[in-house]
C-alpha cells in the first residue's frame, strides 16, 4: 500500500505535473527516507526536468536501499546510453533483466544496442524473448526478420513476415518497413497490398515513395514505378540514389539515353558507398581525348566490367591506363586497342596510379560513347591456348552454372535454391554437361557424383581468360545470372540464361527472349516468381529438341 504522500507523488507524475511531483516526492522522502520506489520516482522527475545528475543520484540511492527496486537499473541504463556510455548502459539493462526477465523496455533497448554493435546472436535472443512476451511487437518482428534475411535464413524470415502481416493497425512507417521486407523476400503482391492499405502514395515521403516504385517495378507497372521514382527524386533531390534507381528503371525499358543520364547520379553519392576511389584528375565528360592520357576504372562486378569493356576500342586517347579486377587482366589485355594501354590490377581504392589527364568510371562509358547497346557489339578477345577437354561422349557438350555470387543482395532469387532442380537437364541423354560452378560444397558434389554425364570443369580456372578458353570448346552454356553470361555473350557462344521473376537485373529488361547486349543469348524467364521447376522443365523440353 502506498502512503498518502507517496500516492500524491505518483499521481502527479502520472498527470505529467513534473515540478509538483518532484516536490511531493521530496516531501515523501523526508517522512520515508528508506522508500526505494520513491527515490526511483524522484529520479524520474529529475530526469524529465533535465537534472541528470540528480536523477543518477536518486536511482543509485534507490538501488542501495533495494537492489531489486523496479526500473531503477533500466532508468540508469537509459541515462548512460543518452550520455554515450553504452557499456554501462548494457550492464544496467542486463541487471534489470536479472531481477525481472519480463522487463520489455530493457529487452528492447538491449536488442538495439546489440544491433548497433553487430552482436547478432545476442540481438536475435533479445528479439525472441521480447516476442514471447509480446507476440505482436511489430519492431521485434521486423528487426528479427531483417536479421534472418541478412543471415539468408529465408524460410524463418518468411514465417516472421507472415506473422507481421497479420498485425492490425500498422503505422505508415511500420507498413512501409514491412513492405520493403516483403520486396526483399520476393513477395511483391503482399508489399503492394500493405502500401495501398497503409501508405498512400500521395502522402508518402521520399523513402516510402521509393518502396512504392520498387513494388510497382516488381509487378511490372512501368508508368506507376516511374511516377513513384520521380516523386522520390522531387521529395529528396539531395539523395542521388533515387535518380540512379530511376535510371535502372528506364534502362530496363530500353530508354537508353534517359536511363544512362539518370544513372550518372550514382557519382553524386560518396565514393566509399560505391566502392570507388577519390581521384584528383578531372572526370572525362566526353570531350576529345587527342593527346591525352585517360585512366579507366572498372567498377562494380565482373559482369559489369565484361559488359562495358566493349567500349574500350572506342576511346581515341593517346594513352590508356585500365584498372580492373585481377581476374580480368589477361582477358582484357587480349583486346585489340588502338593506343598504348597499361593494365593495373585493382588492389585497393588508394592504390598508386600513374599520372593521367582525366579519368572515367566504366559504367559511364555507354552514356559518353553510345547509349544504345545494339550499336556497339560485345568485346572481342584473342584467347590464349588452353588444354583441350576430354573427347565428348554425347552429341552436345554444354556448360552449367546454377549459383551466382553469394554476397549479391538478391542471390537468393537469381540462384537455384536446390541443386536437385537440375534433374530434368541432367536426364537428357544427348547432352554431356561440364560444371563450371565455383565453388561446389560437399552436398552438391555428392549429388552430382551420381550423374556420369556431368564432368567437373571448374578445376584450373585461374582467371576469366582460362574460363573463356574452356567456353570456346563448348556448344553452349546454361547458367543463372552470373558474370559467365557476359563472357559467353562476348564469345558469341549460345547461352541459355535462367532468370527469376523477382529482382530481375535491369540489363535483361522485363520481357522477351532476346537482349541487345548479346545476340547469341536466349533469356528464359520465370512465368511466376519462384517457379524454378516450371522454368527448367521448359528449358529441358527445348534442349531435348536439339537432339
């Protein structure tokens, strides 16, 4: 039971009458100096009135009187965290939970601290404990499912997302965040439903408009996606990422001139975000290169580099220096170029570079030289001699790649989720397959071992020049979206590209079986997101006709 003085102080605090509550608490403590909860209440009043030192003294006094007094450790944790002493804050949150394992605010604050410190296991444990106490805690559900997505635990993330989608009365911000998580999971229709119900586009901020644009893109609503991206650009013109993403949308539609121009907005972002160096020489803007030394820096992934190296012969400079990934060095060196070229392996963003007059990043070359890829053929390489493959046992020999780079943000969509999906292809009696997958794990190797018509061809591939030499001995390549698509396309090799309906890369467009980037390439698109069995059955039927 509270004494009348204690009841008065608590009532005034509940009414947010802080000065009066503070005086009432002081009066109570004069009569009841050992009242630990009242010391805690006095600390709350002091903290809310901006008297941090007094608050700290009160909470320590409360704990000295009663080590288990409710909320004192939590309040001290908040005070330390606000003051920047996060280590002490964590200790106080943990102490509060030691006395009261059901203290939700401590669990929430502790999860956030672990999140910021990258302590993944501890963060996940806090979110799970919080969800056991409050199953409809939207932040805990959202952040735990994002954590699962980062760990590529897609099934668990999907279950958490389904729980979150059943929550009633989401705020604009909560609905937008869950819509973004839906899009990452490949659930575009669910994302759109959330947006339509809870995030009206007319009231959306720039970030929410960007989520609208992504959802419309995934649902192939081109006009709506473009309008949403333009709204995001207008709402937040200082954020170049929105204009860059608008560029990707335009490029996917074959609107080359507009698309490449918008794509240049990426260079307005901090270079460290793009993995690009800060170079002192001016950026080349398309002016004459007569008598000038141009440095070309190949950016992004190996596929992007192979796609854009076709523009190197168009550079009419007195001299070129080309910085590229080491795996590309020998291959690019085999290109016929009209001026002296020095190739340098990319070792670091601050690597030593020769003096040069100007520089250009490779993904700007289409904009500066020829925006329409149909008017610039793929690069041509002079391949080095490579060991001949064993004599074939069947009519056709095709290469096979079923996984992309694991660190790609959408690899879970573009790579096959299960190697057993390859069964319809490996059963074709007239085809001998050569695995070019790097790497393969033990489970995959065991399963692949049962197929005598599948040869291991990934050994000894030191770089892309070696890989090109192997590809040149094949009749074609079946692959998911990887750098080998670009290599096969540059070689003019028949290639069947397996494309997910979710997060299809901009360069392959939204429809059709052909691409202006590589005439020999055949695009096989999922008719429904995630339908890899149907896609592989269609390809197997078409390959069977080649017999």
